[in-house]
């Protein structure tokens, strides 16, 4: 599973109280303004730019290719402290809209509407504070998604499927390890609530993703592994300046990418 675009983020409010005039002053957050993704083996480069309002509410993320062509854009809508909608554009064309529904500021449902009119419905069932079962209404009879968390980080993801019609079934497990440095996107309001399945919105920065993929087709079973390793360079603030990713997929193929980050301060 490769994810080449990092469009991500999440929430934090900090306040300063002035003892002189007893006014409450909101402290400026450390926020990413630009991220650059480069392949170490090709001339592949993507640059993403972040726009905000009200200190730390994300307005949009715009991604350009090597030729400064806008290839992707995400536009965000808030309902108070929560992100209620994201519109996704590809080459300036709306391709899908993702809407989020909350109960006490916790997402309980996500509906994705595509430009051809069809929809996907995702229901969130928290079995505990650290275990979420996600159900996709359209495939819930044969797909199962389980997410496990600890200290604000996604630590394990288990995906199971069973298609009896074709005698196909399988299970994929990913285990995640982190370092103890502040995440690039940790100060953007509401992002951790909607992208809890993504390592880039976890509390800390991802260090290792280890995957085990088991598949059975017509009675034949195969087991494969994958691994992603991440290393960092940091600014004096403790936030990442550069991330290097080395990934080995199920077929043993190795790719590497470098992400660089610029902040508002």
C-alpha cells in the first residue's frame, strides 16, 4: 500500500493569559505552510501549499506537480471546531465530496459522494477508547476494518475480507511504531478527528510500518510482508524538517522518497 501524497493534519488549542491586563491571548500555532515530496530515483516532485484562517483552521491544501500545474486540491468546511466537509478536486474538477457527522465531537459517520453520483457510507463503532471497527455499508457483509490506538497514535490496523462466491479470503495486518517528536500536522484544528486511520495525523511521527498480507484464492494461500522505514532531520523547534522514507513492498521492490517541510514559524 503506497501513499504518495501526504495531505494531512490535526487539532490543538493553546492559550496565553496576560497577568498585566488579564486578557486571554491565543498563541500562534506551529503550522506547515509547504511540503515537498521527492522521489530519490526519478524527477518526480509534488509541492503542497496550506492556507489557514482563524489561526489554525485549514482552508485548503493545493498540490502542484513539477511544471507548477495544480493536480490536486482539498477544500475544507468547518462546523465550529469540527471539519464537516472536504471537497476533492483533480485538475480543477470536483471528483468527490466527503462529509463527516459527529456525536460529542467524535466522528460516527462519513459519507463520500463521487462526481458520478454514487456514494460510500462508513459507520464508526468504537468498541473501546482504543479500538474502532469501521463498517462500509456497501461491503459490510464481506469486509471488516479494525483500528487500534494508544496514546494518540494508530498502532495496528487489521483488514479482513471473505468472498465466498469465489472462495477468496484474506487478512492484512499493519503494525505501527513512532518516535517521540511532534507531528508535522499536529496543530491543525480537527484533522486528527477525521483522519484517525492515517499515521500522518497521529500524535507522534511514524517510524516503522510492518505489514503481513495473507491471501487465499481457490484453496491456495500466500503470505507476504512489507515494510516502510522513516528517518528524520529536525528544526530547533523539534518539528521535522525532512523525512526520508524507504519502502519495501510485497514483491520485495524498494522505493524511497524524501519529504521536506516549511512552517509558519
